[in-house]
């Protein structure tokens, strides 16, 4: 569309007037992500790491006792609680009086957390987003549907939404009627469009489409990107079938940025943002590197936030690393938060993926579900039903015991609603025991 082309030109015109901060970083981002093992990319990253360490040591109280020539491995792994308890110690005195941006998240635990970002970090995040959107067949100026919980603190004004061609669709209460409203919007919108939204919202839309046997073609959906939560295989494959488009998953956070994302070229791998972050995968019980193929904790050094330098930040999430044919590392699997790992009755760790598979066959009967480990051998399943009764209790319990142990004690609780966190995210798997 001509108007969308005009929006794209206007975006780059404004960026040019501001100094081309976004456009000038795209070539470095592309090289750093697609050829991170090239000499130029490695030297560029080495320069960024060295500069960040020097800045952190010289301008922040928290890092003042470290050496400017230290390597990243000399620094401690930090967690969200450490930053919260020492917030001012992480602030760079060089940026305290400058224009910074507050970024916040409630997190999957519902505990508020925020950081400050400097202007250049914001530009870098925008450039990262442009790159990964491009890898998802979304072009600046095209229509973007954002499925989120929209409130005064995050909602864009009407003019800004129009200029950016964004439809902000609220998912606070995603009833069948609300889903029908969304689908009708897609049908009536004849321009190319991309959907970005919470994985749990996409799952509920998928369940609705499946229950009603709806297959929507020719909607001009270039791709669907799930963010903020784990995208299970059922939603990825089934929504693809019903909307006739590619479903991708993005791993990002409000306080950091886009860390990794599946792309059209690699729809089943999480391409790591090697350009903007130094990413480590450490063992679950110590700070040594995890082996490829083993679960480890995602630890991130943000190379561009100078307002609050964050070195070796444990995100609380776990993943597995893979190495492609060019020797480039990627995440083969991202499995949610370490705090919500679950264990069988013998104490062996299980992937949350095991839980999701237990419910696929019942999706047409469920509005929501939640799996909670309440004790070493005690597990509770909460079900919010489409109908009044669920005839498969025994079969579901037997299926759970097949993986969690025949001595597992499984109870089923029926509820009218499984509330979301204040962020709008929904925790499918919870460990209240360990």
C-alpha cells in the first residue's frame, strides 16, 4: 500500500534527522548475528565488552572494586534481587543527570522490577527490533497487531498508533466473543499484517479456531510472533494450520531487549542476538558453562546499557544450546523459568514440555489449565472447563503418573478462572515445592 510505503519513508526520514542512530547500527547487527565468528564481528564485540567493563568499573559503585582490564568471567553472576537491593549502586554517575528511560516488568513472579536505559541503548533496541522484524517478513510501515494487556502506562496514543500502523488489541479477558472480534478484524483488514502477542493469548485463539473448525486463508498475515511466554508446539503447529502462516517465538524482556528469536530462515531455532549481548549458558547448580544439549541458566551481559551497566545477569530462564553447521550457537530450546522447573516423584528434573503434552488431546474441552507441584510427590491440576463436566479424570491422572511416577499423588481442582499476572502473562507450570 502507498500509505504504508510513506510510513516507511517517514520512519527513516525521522531517524536521519536524529542522526541515523537506528540505520547506522543495522549492518553491525546483521554481521554480529549472522556471522558472529568472523574476525570483524569478534573484534567489534571485543571492543564493546572492553568499553562496557571500563565504563562500569569507573562510574558505578557496584563494580568500582573490579579492574578495568578484567574479563567477563571475573565478574559475579547477579540476579534480579541483587539489583533491587543495590539499585543505586548499579547506576552510572555519568548518566544519572542525563535523559534516561525507565523500563519495567512485573516478571513472571508478579514482583515489579525496573531499570534505567540511556538513549543509545534505546536506539540499539529499536535497531534490534527492526532486524528481527525483517527476519519475520515484517516491513516498517505495514500493519502490526499487538496482543497485550493495554493500560495507561503502556498504551500508545491514537496519532502514534496511526503513524506506526499499530492496532493495540487488549487481551485482558480473552473470551470467545473477544476472540471473534479479533478474527473479524483480521478478515476485514486487507493489508499485509503481522501479529505480535503473548503466547498464552495465541494459544487461546488456537483453541477457539480448533474447536470451531475454522481455517482462515488469504488474510495476508506475513507471520505471527509469540513473545513474553513459552510457545508450546501445539500452538506453533496448529495456529500455523488455521491461519496459513508461519508462527515464530521471540525471547525478550522489557528490561533487556530482544535476546533471541526464531526467524523464517530458522523457524525452529532461536537465533541469538550475538551482536548486542554476550550470552552465557551456565549450569543449573554452579557458574560453569553448560554443555551443548544440556539445560543451563541464561546469563546475559548487556553491551549497550550504560545508564545501568548489567554484567552477567541471570535472567532466571533456562535453555539448551545448539551449534549449527557454521559453528554458530543458538538456543535449541527455551524452557521457561528455573524457579518453575518440575520434578518427578523420585526428584528427577522434567521439562515443562512434558506437562504441556498431557493436555493437548483435551484442548477442545478446556478454557485454561495449570499444573502445580505442591510437594515432593504431590501435584495439583487446575482446570477451567468449556462444559460442566470432564470425563477424562482417570485417563489424565494415569498419563501424568506415567512420567511423574506411579506413586505420584495427583489431584484435579475445577475452577471458574485462572487469573493472569498483572502483566497479563499466565503461568502454566508452577513449582510450590522446590
